[in-house]
C-alpha cells in the first residue's frame, strides 16, 4: 500500500510544479515474477528504467510505473522492456504511456485502481498515524514522496523547540583570539531523525530533501516569530529555502521584525538551489536584500567551487563546508583559484572539524569559522 501512495504523491508533487513527465505503466502477468529464484525479470526491468534515467514504483501486485522527466526514447525502451515480459493474451498492451501534465487525470485514475486492488488484498483498516508509520520496518532508505508526506504531517504536530540547536560563528583576530560574531539557529535533523524516523536517509534524492528543508524552515520561522524576545538583540543566522522566501511564514516573520533590526539577521540559502533554479534563487537573494537582511550561500563544497562564479552574486558571505567528508579536492588548483577569487572576509569555513582545514583557511587569510573544533578552541581560551 505504501508503494501506491508513494506514486500518487510523487505525481501530485510534479503536477503541482507543472513538470513535464513521461510515465509508463507496465502491466505484468503472474508468470513474469513467479520464479523460483525471485523476481529476476522485475530486477531487469528496473535496471533498464534506471539506465534510461527513470524512477521505478513497484505496485503491490508486481506491476510497475516508470517515471521519466521529459521524453525518453520510448520505442527503444519499450522494445527492450518487452523482452522481459511473458506473453499476455489478456493484456495485449502491457506497456501504457502517459504524458504529464496532459494525462495527469488518466494516471491518477490508473493509480487509484492499484490502491483499490491493494485495499482489497490487504483488508487494511484505518491508516496508522504518521508517528507509527515512520517507525515501520517498511520505511527505510532514501526519502520517497510518501515518507516525506508522513514527515510533513509529523512536523505539523510536534513542538519543534525540542530539536532547535545553536552554533556560533567565530572571527579569529590578529592575535589569534576567537571572537563570537553570530549564532546560527537550526533544527537538528540528526536528533529528529534518530527519534522519529531512524531508518530514513534524508539527503537523497536532493529534490525531496529540499522540500523537507522547506518544511523545517517554515516550522522554525514560525517558532522564531512567536518568541523574538529571545534573540532580537543578537546577530543570528537561519537556513532558508527559496520556496520559504515566497511563503506566508516568511511574511509573518518580517511582520514581527522591525526593519531597523534586520541587519542582524543572516539568511543562508543552500547552493543546491542554484542548480535547481538559478534565476529564481538569485531573485530570492534580491528579495532578502531588499527586505534588509544579510544573505549567505551555504553548503559550498570543493566539488562545486570551480563551476559557479559565487562572487558575482549579490550575497554577503559564502559558507564553505570543510568537514573531513567534503575535504577531498580542496587542494586542486581549480578549487584554489576559485577560493582565491572570493573576498577572504566573506568566506566562512563551516563544519570545521579537523586541524588541516583550520590551517588551510588561515593560510588563505580566512578569519571566519564554525564547527566543533572552533568551539573547543574558543572555549579553551575562555576557560
């Protein structure tokens, strides 16, 4: 039943964005997958779909939906897939193609038919609550449209304050003294995941992860708007998705915050947004600047530094992720040139968790850092 709901939620999200999709419904016969060694034909079909750049949704009865952005080479793909389907007298057309958004209604009707089949087969009663559903053994691996929907439902119900954390950004002065410049507020996804949905992998696929970030942004902004006395005299940083900039939650946040105080607020937009929609993201930067906020780009890594001219964007700072996991390639000549092209006073080395990153940044003239290593160094001096 989860697979059917996941597929419906996925096409609903894409239809809301008016995304051009090709959807193939593969109607299978029992002989296709009732094999002693398992569903090897199904595995071959899924491999073909993946190779063609598609996503596979396996229904409870073994039929498939394959989803592709744009229009793949259908003739070649369907011919290859037909080799893995047993002859079907009752299904003379085992592969049915739909083109969204034009055929959205037809695809929904077809998907609803599978839901009815699953209900009849499983005699399912009332759906579990989002909390229980996310603890299920079936809910594991990368995010899906269905699991994201459950997380969003859960976020509407829980008190997010339990998961709000802070971490300072420090400036290292000429004598090596660490000075606290601002405090980032964020929702601890690690703690949220551990308690609420421990088996999900949240970072992939990226488009769903960004939708999760939007839900977390919205929840945190509403919380911050309702208790501004706790932070309004501080310099703070908040993560923000492009979609959040256009939301009512952001408008409400602006409403409670006088323009005179906005220069102490730093909003950070993840660099992934630039790849998904460059123009819209740059427009979001402009909106934030016009409203009087500072703007930064977060999540920059060595792998993307040579390919985007970050210093041509209207932002106040750049957060370079220098954790050990992202460190590979940092000494590459193209990466070094890209770093040296950025004003050093606008660079923040974030997730700084090892000495090599700190020494590398100091050599480049970077003065702003964030991470547990810096927390330890600053606290050791204070102590």
